C-alpha cells in the first residue's frame, strides 16, 4: 500500500485487539485469529496487534512476534496491520524489521518507557526506528504532554515515513494546538483515548480514533465513527451515552481494569477466556455482574 492509502485507512476506527490466553496461560493463536477475523468482517480496516489492550508489556518478544504473524494471516489483505513495537531502540528496530518481513503495513511505536525523556532524544529515538523500515508507514503513540509540536515537526522533517500520530494526552485543547504547531496536514491525527474522548478530539481535527471496545461490538464503534466523520455530533453523543458506563468501568482506578473489562466481556460472549496477566487482574464478581447488565442492555449477552 502507498502511504496515502495508509493515511486514508488510519482515518477510521483503529482496533486494538486483545491477546487471548489458553488454559495454561500461553497465547491462544487460534482464538486470536478468530477475534481478528471478527473485527475485519465487522468492517474494521486497521488492526493493531501488540497494543496496550493487547497487553503489549506483558508479552515477551516471541509472543509479540506470534501475535503479529497471526494477525497478518487472519487479516489476509482485507485491511491494514499496524504492528505495535517499542522498548529500547535495538529491540524496537528488530521488531520493526520483523513486522516488515511478516507482511505488516505499518508500525506503531509505543510511548518510550524511560524516566528521563528529552525532546531531542524523543525525536532521535523515533527517527532511528523509522529509518530502519523506510518501506513502512509509522504511527507515533504520544502520551507525554511534554512532547509538543516542535518535536513532531522535527521528526516529520527527519522521517518521511512517519505518517500518523496517535495522540493520547487527555487534553483536546492541547491536542489542537500541538497538531497545528506540528503541521496539521503533515500527519493523520488519531484520537488515542478511544470513544469517550473522540468527539472532543474530532472537533479540533482528529480524523480517526483507536478502540478496545470494538473487540466487543464493532458495530457500535463504527456507528460512532460514521457520525463523527460526517459532523453529526448529536448522533455521536447518542452512542457516547450508550457506551459511557462500559468505558467508565474500564477507566476506574486509573484504568486498572482497562483490559480486564474487554476480555471479560468477550468471555461472557463466549469468544475467549477472560484471563489477563499481572499487573492486570480479573474482575470481581460485582464488576462482572455490572458488565453483564451493560452487555444485556446492548442486546449482546
């Protein structure tokens, strides 16, 4: 795919699939493939294996490679695979090369996990990884409010294959300013805090959003996207009100149950086991009961 085709697909719902585990705690590749196929047949055009909803930081390198390979095979050219990579530069570069060789279309570089991040160092980190795979489109995952338009502009100048920004700082005003300081037309701007934040970010320039909820019901996420992409904010807010309790359950206690809620919902629908790895935890009985009520109200359970 050309970078322009990739940019178009990023202006949509970018799904972050869960990573299902089997009874022994290993990655369940067969179930993973079924979940990815469900997303694609449901109308999703971009799938991100090894995202945060996929428990990226709880997977070892071999498991992350497995998840990517299963995704590429399951998508089978029907959509775009945006491979999550990260950690140190050498590990990220190896993962990027594997993504290219395995057939991914793009890579998403996770926010660097380091206690001391300088603006110039942030640019150098991403530029080094992007340079290793000039054939692939690169999406930045920005969660650090210290990263502004100056750094994004500099990276855009240094790395032509950086085509998108997944912005996940909870401040739509800052997002609007950063996007314009960076060069609004230079990147695809993706609301990185999912459906509840999407209306505010679309209002100031986002054209796509990431989603974990889409694992549970692709139709809901796509309905919100269609409303936002046509400027129908009343319709988007109708969806917003419907999904708000689900997303608030995920966001409670510092998003401690972000993944657990999605996996438990899939478990209640008979699609995968609810198991998560530490530092996540299974839902309590009361939380599961509340979740069952939400799924029932959507006509799913």
